[in-house]
C-alpha cells in the first residue's frame, strides 16, 4: 500500500511541474526574476503587522552582515524616507534572516520601501493601507516543489502561482491581503519560498502564511517569515507557533494545526479575542481540513482534529474558518458542536450564523484527480472535479463577508457565499460540559504535541538541518 501511494504521489508531483497554458508571464521574464542578481536581498516577504498601522518584512542576508534596515517613504522617489532598523536571526544554513517592523502607518495611504542589507539596497516596492473595507485572496497548498529529478520544477510552479495571483489581482481590482492556509512549499526549503515571493507584485500585498505539514519538512519557514503577535510555548514546533493580526473590523487568528496542544491554542485564541473587542468578524486560518472527509485514510486523524478544534472554534464564536490540506474545494454548512445547524447551498446568503462556516480551497500546483470521492455530511457545497485550479476572493466590510470562488482556467465565479451579522448578534451559549471536554482533549493533545515536536526536531537533524533543541523555545 505504501509503495502504491508513493508511486501515485510521484506521478502527481511530476504532473504538478507542468505549467498550464493559461500562464501569462513569459518564461524569459520569469528567469530574470529568479536570476541570482535580480533580487537582492533574497526572499523579501511583506507580511501583516499587528494592525493596519504596521507591516512586517523579512529576507535573507549573507553571514557577517552587520546591519539590516528598511527605508520607507510616501514618495516613489524615496524623498524624506524614514529608516527602520531591524534584527537578524542566524539560519540553519549559517547565514542570516532580517526581521524589520514598519510602524506608524496611516490608513488609506500608499508607501514605498526598499530593503537594505548593509548598504546594498533592493528595488523600490510599494504597498497600500486600507480602512474597514478590503479584499483578500484566499488560497492554500500552493506547493512550490524542489524536485530532485526536475531542477526547474520549483521555478515553474512559482511561475504558475504568480499567474494565478495576477489573475486574482485583475479580478479584484487590487488585492489588500493574501491568505494562505499552509503548504506554501512541499519540502520547507528556502528555494521554494524565495521563488514563491520573487515577483514584484507579491511584495506589495501583505502575505499571511499558516504552517502546513509540508512546511514542517524543512527549517526555513521559521526564518522566511516575520509574524506579528507570535507567541511561542514550550510545546510549539520548531517552525512556528500561533499568531494573529487585525485588519479593519476583522481579527485573523493563524493557528498551527500540526500542533495538538489544545490548551495553548485555546488560551491564545481567548486572549486575542479579549484584546480585540472591537473586531466584529473573527476568521481562523489553519492547515488541516476538518469536515471534507474526502479521504478515508485520513479519517482517524480528522476525528482527533474535530475533537480538538471544534470546542475552541465554537467557544470563541469564529465566523469563518479557512482550511486546506485535502486539496478538495468545499464550503461547509454552518457547523456548531460538530453538527450542521444551518444549511449552506450554492450562492448562499447566511444572516447571523449560529456557528461557523468552514471553507477549504484546492491546491494550486498539486490538485487532486478523479471523481471517486464523497463529501462528509457537514459539507454544503463542493466541486465535482477537484482537478480544477481554484482561488477565492473575499470582500470584508463591517456589515458583510463575501467569498467568491473562481475557476482559474475560465476566470469565472462558480460560487458565492455571503455572511452578514447584526451588531450585537447573539451566538449559541457554550456549555460548561463542553468546556470540561475541551480541557481534557487539550491536555492529551499537549502530551501528543511534545512527542510530535520532538520527533520533528530529530527529523530535521536527520535531514541535515543545523538546528538546536533550544531554538524550539525561542521566537
């Protein structure tokens, strides 16, 4: 069975290395993006800050570099630029990762920035801040893959993702946020991530990245990212812990679903919700699919995920959960206490949902094939053909959250979901017995998390990554 699965996965990986005909960036232009001298510093990623007044940046630097900083201006010619000094972190490859936070940003404004590695400057990029209304692209399982038998695979897959992103930018009229529910890379390698963020277009959109199970195969997710409100516990994995940010009236909770420590997850979400009482909408992002049930071989693990996460999500009145991992696009019914309480159909409008809607997107580079699958009983809408490349545009306003699902090949919307909520709308009361149950599952999850993270640490060492056990406890 393992050999058969391995062969099938290998075929899927090879198929994923083919660029579909819909690609719009020319290969010659893309080669310039990935040229060793075309993007210095390497791997620049713009990420959300704690709120709209901040942005976080990260990139790689040579060992021995004494200084990293960012120049920020409201003018394209960088006149009157302000300097933001950063900190450096030693990577598992012995060089450095720069971490810089930009502060004092005003809403509804455009800024220009350049990253400095010592005195060596990057190109000038720009980003815009927003108010209470904004548009996000939601995707997952981008899976840029560095394959030994195809040295161009990661380049081609990063190119394809860039073309999907470009279509989303065109359809939206301009993206304000990019949300990814994990598995940005297949092996968690630096070259996968640096190729992913190579084009200039992505450097103008804050990129919120969750940790996927494939991202855990390498060490570089830790160095590649610069996450706001990122708090580690002794039971977090090496690459990432939970983190969050606020944009407009939305609290985004980005969780590490690879980590079974339900006690830490619950405490983190509760604290974030308490500290942001003005956030009308709560959106949780994590990697693993809970309700799709399209792959029977994963159901044992999925049952544990449902036991662990359902009470955390219900107790904290999460409106929308964005998931991945299964590579099957689907939208759940409104779910509370692991049961459907309101039906979601194609192009639904849900007023004052008495639970949570779970949205799973398909993979960008490794879509599933075939039609021999069924969805679980809590799924409201799903695709019949999982090989379609899909992405989602989400319009956030104080009064509504509207999700439009797009087919990349046709460029057309194939489903719309709208959530509305009155100010002060009541949610179901979380019972004391469920609170006790959440504590027990969280405790046993913590024990599992310790051994799981220890195993991941030894796996990293075996794969040749220069990591120390003490690093697991540090930001």
